[in-house]
């Protein structure tokens, strides 16, 4: 400690210099590689000039690649977008070249390549998306009795190389059923309700708790009244060829595909038709336009409001519990605020957001340029209608019954979209929301004591609460199902969860980390319900975000001079980073220890986690 301002400035400089030197000299610099496909058929091209068969022109695709490699204003302005009648701009391709002031350089973090265009893995991912589109209006509480869910289970159980629950990479094993379909593989994601408590519970913000109800998207009225258990059918888009092709060419959505079915669009928020998340469409709606980190920031406030303790090693006593850092019992006359406390948690969630987005943008634009699901399904429909192809599509997709059920429902094999505009104008892999979720949830898992039990008495579930009438943006009204939250200890059936999942949550021991893993998965795969991302976009994005957060924490730890042995973190997978071949979800709850100069495993724990480069 010193009052000498010159020494203080020098110390501040040295701390920043050490952080930069650590990232430069002691990191393993990696360059990600694509899966080898780099052509208009197999890669992203939405908003570029397109042929009549729905494939971007070779010249337009080459102009995009050239601009990314050159990186000049002139090159970007030369990208061949379709400008008739007006263009839809791309989402900042040059963001892939950005630098950041904390943590690892966005290019120096490793990420596995996505499934190849013609692989059986890719086919299985499309099958799952077709199934989700047909099931997005089924309430989670009705999964055990719904025919569309049963068809999805049959399809996915038979899909070669499916990477979801009960698939080739699921260590839980078994066969897919109504309780596991469409879920994640991480610890906690298959226990209890489909949706995390942290997306249902009110947020204790200020004097008035903030409800997490969302506005409802509805295409027709819900059936029944009072305790109705049917929520109605929402609007689906881009299911006819002409509209789909116009949107691929970048024609603005308002000119091509206006959203006539949004409930209470632009109306009084206090009078809007709202409910909690009880369907896949609701989850897609939750993560549609919300800034990606906000759901995790809300989760942080919920955990703070519940009094969940911070990491056991922080240099403060927490109630009667002494610090677990060697050599100190912790400060007992003060509580943490700016360092290790609530302000630290909330600020860090925001700070890591842009780091995660930049890491995602590099891989989206400069490495993989993975085509969006709506584009991939367009290849299948182009073949079906004789407009183009044949394309090198996997047999597992051609042989599945899921696309034919979509044809029966909509007349084409195009992937029904929950968003009127379909996907954004940037490539699919990784999902930006998933990288942000991976980074921000990793921060919470490190900063809080993730082993702390999530009390059953604190758990809630949405139940039907009558119906309300909502005004449609295109005119007229519709009736939609509303909800209220009920304690899980007081109900046996609910709109938001099956009876089996409610019974399970009342008897299982669920930890804070379980709910955070479920939250991360809900956000990472939420946009899959809209049809704009694949499963691997979300899962691999979580792993990229986890690495971003760990490297951020290494720099962040240099902001204090109090004794601290480092943050204990249970990684998503049983290797760190989880991009290692053979890594599986971390079901044993083994941990790594994050210190400014080293990532290792805790000395006081038996851990099987491998850290591929311990000097990092």
C-alpha cells in the first residue's frame, strides 16, 4: 500500500503489462480451420445475389470472401448484394477483425469445426430442426401426451449420429423420451423442468420485482377457458418458395413477409397479452431481440436476491464460513462489493459480452461461414421442386419422415421459421447468443458457489391462469393462454412442466450450477426453436464462450491484492477446453482452478479433468 501517486501509476501499468504479457507469451496461439467446404452451395449467402434455384451466385460469394480477406472499405462496398428493390445489409463482417482490451485475443481461442455439409451429423441436426418446428407450440407440460412429440422422438431415435439426448455423444445413455427430447447434455439439463428456474422466477430489481412474462406470439386463439392447457398456434414464416427466395435475396421483411400476427405490437406494455415461457416458441421469443447477456444478468440478480454465497475462496468471511483460501480466514469486518461482490458480478457479466461476440464473429465470417438452416432446407426444397441440384445432401436427411410431415403441413420442405425475417444476416456457426451465454454463465459459475443447493422451496413453475384477449397488429383480436407462477411443492401438474419432471425436482438435489447449466442451454438452443440455428451452433458456442470467460477472469483477478487462491469452476465438459476430442459433459462435477497465471485443477479435490496446456 502506498500514497505515492507515481508508484501507484507504475503499479497500475505493471498489472496491465503482466496481463498482456501472459496472454502473449504463455498462451497457445491457435488458428481455427474450416471443414473444407467454401462454396455458395454449402456456405452462408443470405442477402447476396441469388440464382433462381436459391443458391448465391459464384460472383457474389467470391466478392464476400474477397472483402473479408482484404478488409477495406472499398472491398466491402463491392460485395454483390441484391439491391432490387433495396438491399438488406450484412451484420458487420469486419467485426471479425476486431481486437479486445482484456482476456485472450479473439483469434487465439480454439473451436472445433461444425459438421460438414454432407455429413450424417448435419442431416441429424436438420431432422431435429424440422421436429422442433412441428412441436414449437406444444406446452412443455403436455409432452407426454402429444402426437407431434411422439413423432419427433421416433425420428430422433432413428437419426444416425444425432448429438442430442440419447444420441451418440450423450453419456447418460438410454433412449430418447418425452422427458429428454430437445434438451441439452450438460449436468442439470435433464433433471426437472425443461426451462431453468432463472428464466421463470421474478427478478428482484428495485422496489418492485420484475416479472419474466413475455409478449405472446399467436396465430390463432387458444382452445378452452379458465384452466385451459392449450396455448394456441403461433405464426410460422418462409414456408412458400417465392417468399423464401425473396428473403434470401435480402428483400426487407416488411416488403415481403409482414408480421400480421404479433400480439399487442407497439401497444401498452401494461395491457399486453403475456405469459411465462411454456413452449418452444415462447423460448424463441424470449431470445429474439433481447440483448444476449440480459437473461444472464437477470439470473445474477435472482441469485443475489436468494442470498447464494460467492466462491468459497474469496478473501471475506461469508456469515460463519471462513475463506477457503490458504493462509487467511478472510475479512470479517466488511463485505465484498466492488471486488468479489454483487457489483463485481453484474459488471463482469456486461464486460465479457463484447469479448464473446468478437470471438464469435471471427469464426462466423473468417473461418466457417456456415449456411443457416433456412438456407440448407432450401437446397432440399430446390431438389424436390426440380429447381436445382442435385446437392450432396446426407442420406439420413433424405430418408427421414420429418421433412415429409412439413410438406404435408405447409406444402414445401422449407424449414418453417418462427421469426418473420428468418435468420439475421450473418453466418450460423457459432451462435452469438450461445457464445455470450457460455461466457456469462461461466462467470456466474466461477463467482458464485455453484455447489450450493438450489432450495426446492424457492422453485416455481408456470400454471394456466385463464385466458386474455390480445389485439393483433394486423387487426382484430385473439384469445391467448395466460400463466402465473406456483411453487413446485404445491402442484403436481402444470402448463410449463410434466408431472414426472415436477415429481423429480421435489426429490432430487439440484445445485446452482445445475440451474446455470440449464439456463446456458436454454439460451444457447432457444433460437433453434425459431429455426435459425443448429444444435452444434449452440453447444460448441457454449464451449467457446467458456474459454473467453476463463481468460477474462485471469486478467480480472489482477485487480485486487488481497490473498485469493483462485476461482473454482466446474467446466461444461470433462476436459478443459471442451473442444478436445473425446470430451463429454462434466457429469462428475470435476473442477479447474483459475488463477492469473495458471489454469490447473484444485489441489484439495480429486479431479479427472485434463487441462491441455497447464501453463495457460
